[in-house]
C-alpha cells in the first residue's frame, strides 16, 4: 500500500500569529501617538475646567426664569475668569449700579478699592479695608454691609464654593495681632453672607495676616491695597494632575 504523505507544517495557517501580532503593534503605535498628541495640547486647556450651565455646575442658576437680568449678566461675566481683567469695569458697574451703591461711597472710591482678579480656582473679588473697615477694626459699618449684601445677592444664584480670606499690611511684621485681625475680618464678612441666607457649607475662611502681599508694603498706597479681604468664587477647579 502507498504511504500517506505527511502534511507540511507552516504555510499560511502556521503564520497566522503574525497577523495578530501585527494588529497588536498597530494598536500600541496608535496609543502612543494619541499620548503624544495629548501632551502637546495647550496646558491652559488641561489645567482647568469651567462648568457653566443652566442646570448643573458651579455657576448654576437657581429659580430659573426668575433670576434678575443684572445678576445673570454678572454671572455670565464670571464664566471666563481669564477675561475678568478686561471686564473689571463692566462687572463693577453691574454689581453696583447707582441705585445700589451706598450714598457714602463714591463711584471713584469703589473703582479704586474693588479689584476683580483671576485666580487658578476662579475669580476673586478683592475689597480693601478702606471699603469695609475702619483702621484696626473688624466689624463692617452700615455702608460696608450694604456692599457685602449686594455681593451676597449674586452668590445666592450660584453654587460655587467660596473662600473668604483676610489680609493685612506688614506693619508689625508677623505679629500675632495681624493674623488675628485678618481672621476676624474674614469672619465678619462670612457672618454677613450667612445673614443673607447663603448656606454655610459653601464657605471656608482664612486669615493670612501680612502674607501674600499684592502691592509694595514700602509705600502707604501699597500697604492700603494689602489690607484687604478677598472673596474667592471657586468656579474653575484646579486639575493639579495636569500641571507641573
């Protein structure tokens, strides 16, 4: 009888693993190209997210349809913190129109003593103590309370966390009194906001004394700017994992 011929090994069937291996290499290459493209993206895009919708997020409107037009425009102006320097005067005018601004405070004094600055976490309303407190005191007067109540009227329609931080100049250096005064002033501002009906769980309070100066403490004008309260509205959470 004739012997049966043995089938040769190899061929197309034997090389089938190369197809799978080639697909795997292609997928890995695609993955690394994607990583490379992501690493070259604008860091400012990756470093923060602005959440602004009518239903959810940190700038959520409450009582949709009944929000005052003026307040709505203010919130929309705060939507892009990186543009607030260009919009400072507009935001100030929207916050404090003539019929809201206390009679004892001129518009010139308001413009001088209120700054609106970008921060990594959002927008800071920076109020000097000339606008809120008398020298060495920690309780705001009637006009200052009216100013804070106006700001509270905007915060009511937002859900963003808020940090209230007090600062002093460097007179007396790092003396304990500077930290105590800055903390008491921040707490006084907090009490006004709570009296306006804003939930306390949204707030944190800090007293930094002479630290983190924003102006030169060698001049009277600079020291006046450093004696301040910053109301930080945290509208843009910082994504530290994407930054160096």
